[in-house]
C-alpha cells in the first residue's frame, strides 16, 4: 500500500485557490468602480462594499422601466447590449448624477414626489429617466424620435404617445426647448398630457431677459409660472441655465379654448405689460426739436434706433409678423429696409402690405411671401375717397413714377385739388389686427398713412389692439419745411411738430416701443 500525499500539500493548494479567488473578486470590483462610477478607487471608498448597492439600483431601474414600457405599449422589451456599453461610460454616468441632484432638489421643494408619474421629453438615451428612478420615482419614461428601450420609447415634443392628463410631472431638460421649432405645439402637448395641478419643469438657456421670459410663459395657456431660477448647466456647452417650474391650472380646458387676440369690434382696452415697458428704458430718446431737414434727420436717426431684437430675445413666439401700413411700392420699405436691415434673429416673418393706391397693386402679385391688402387702413369698413397728390416736397425717387402720396379724404371729393380722386374700400384696421395676430405673436409695424395716424392711433389704443404691436415705426405728418422751397411749410397737413411729438410721447407713456420715422 503506497502512502498518500502529505496533508500540508493539500491545504496549501486549497489556500492558494482561495487567495486567487479573492484577488479575482477584488480585480472585478476595481474594474467596476473605475468603469461604472468613473472615479478612482480609494481607501475611504474601500472599493468593495458599495458595488452591490449601485448595481442593484441600476438593475431595479431596468426591471421596473421594462415593466412600465411593457404596460404602456403592450410589447415585450429586451435590453440592447449596446446600451450596456453606453450606460457604463463616464460621461453618461456624470449626466445621470447631474439630473439626480436636480430631481432631489425638486422633491425637497414639493414639485416632485416618489409617487409621481413622470415623463421626460426629447431624451435620446434616458439619463434623466434613470435619474428619476434612482431618486425613487419608479413610474417614469422618456420619449424621443428614436426608441432607446427600456428607458425611452418613440415620441417627440410635438406628439406625446399618451392619453390626456396622464402625468403628474413633465421634464424638458438640457435646453431642448431652445432647439424646438414648434413652440406652440410643444406647450400644447404639455398642457394636454399633464394632470391638473401637475408640474412641468423646463430648462432653457434663452430666457435671459424679462421680455423673453414672459414670451415663453405666455405660450403655455395651461399653466402659470411658479418659480424661475438660475442653476448650473449639465456640461460646458451650457455652463448656466434657467429652470422654470410651471403648474397646470385645474380649470384649464384642452379642447375649445378661445384664441387670445380675437374679438372683432369689441372694446377691449389693455394695459401694456411691465416686461414691454421695461424695453423703453433702452430705447433711443425722442427728437424734441423740430428738424429743419427731416429727410436728413431720418438718415441720421436710423443709426440710433434701438431695435427690439437688439434689446431682447424674441425666440419664444408663435409667429413673426411685419405689417406695412401705407406700403406704397415694394421697394419703398419692405424690400429696401425691412428685409435688408431689420434684425430678425433668423426668424421668418409673415409680411402684410396694406396699400390703397391701385397703381402699386400689380407689383405685389410678383412678390412672394407678401400678402397684399388693397385697402386703406381706417376706423371702419366703409367706402372712402382717396386722393393722389403730386407733392412738391417729395423727390422724384420718393414719388414713384412721379406719383404723389395718397391719403384718405373722409369728407368726400368736395373741394379737392388733387389730380386724382378714387373711391376705395376702408378697412377696420383695429378689428383686422385683433383677428389676424395674437399676444403670442411678435408683431412689427411701420405706419405711413399721410395724417390719418391721428385718427387711427387712438382707435388702436381704445380697442386694445395697440397691445398686440411689439414695435412700431411711425411717420407723423405735420406742416413741415419743404425740400423744394426752404423757409416754406407744406400746406398739406394741419398738425404741428409739437402735436406729433405729443403723439409719440403718449404712446411711450402707454408702454409702446415706438420710433420716429420720416
């Protein structure tokens, strides 16, 4: 009988295997900490005991999210292996931690709770969704144009694939609202899918001034602003960002809500809001001394004009509209000034030309993007007499083809010395404006109506339509000095420069950003 192997040799082999297994576990733990958490292993962390906690959170998030998505669309979900590589990247984990800290603060302020049903909008890979789950909000999902299950399903900011009043909390982070072209639809979908008294939290880098902030909030018929504050951005591309908290009003009706700005002939005096009044502090001063050569003063003054888009961000508006009242030819204002010089912040404007003189109508048929209204802007819809004068105070270029400026003659053609008098249709301009644009639109207007401004401006103020105009370029007509004859005033108008100055001053006192125009 041969002797067996010594007992100490067996014990040594066993001990070596145990030690090797221990080393293998430590190496795996080290790889997990460095790869998953994106940080170094140190003694304080001990590199061992915290791994299961983070891993369990991630696994439970995956399981619960898969269950939520399955309940939402009725289909089974499998985790794409490529997503596991993404979720283990350092930058992805950093973003999750950023959103987790944001949501913890919102929970502390009472805008979010673990029981909330939450939606994250335009989230490509769902960092904010996972962050919600890690802070205890288990019922959360994201939408994006391309599904990235299990955290994100297919949808977008203009179409949430959910029933009305589904969510207690809706989040739009990372400044995605600044890249949204259809702001009205964006706001409407939040109003549709948010529950009454629910909260919408939106991060934006664009609402730096009161004008843009109020423009943004006005897009949301559903909600009122609860809080607005600056926070650190998620990365270096957005170092700081504004976080807005909106709450849905319990009485908001999704279908059948009337549109602001309409109202026909109803009297509706308005108060220009404070954020519009604030812009007047940056406006150029009015010219108080009557200019001896107004045509030269215009060229000088136009360099001093503080355009509204140079004072504020105009991003958050439903439409952008330019109305040229008394447009004359296309090149008089639309082509030569507005399209070339006005700072539009890369926005496309709907253009309306209001011109009664038939001599200019044919030209507009060839101009794309311009809506011609062949009427005279007036107080009522009625037939008027429109006289064409050859004004000796105008240059040949200003008198296109030698044709003088036209103006309304309400008392008919009696005692008219005009070379030509036509019957035209007057347009109730205040009513037209109230039915064409709303407070959600950005409206720029140039008005050159040969003295009728003293009738039309009071009508705009009395009807409330003046509040729909964001910026007004107004030519006021008075018995000014003539080009042709120095020392002589034109007999064409019965107003003085002081009366024009008072018209401008009263508009600014009302809160209207008006500029002197010649």
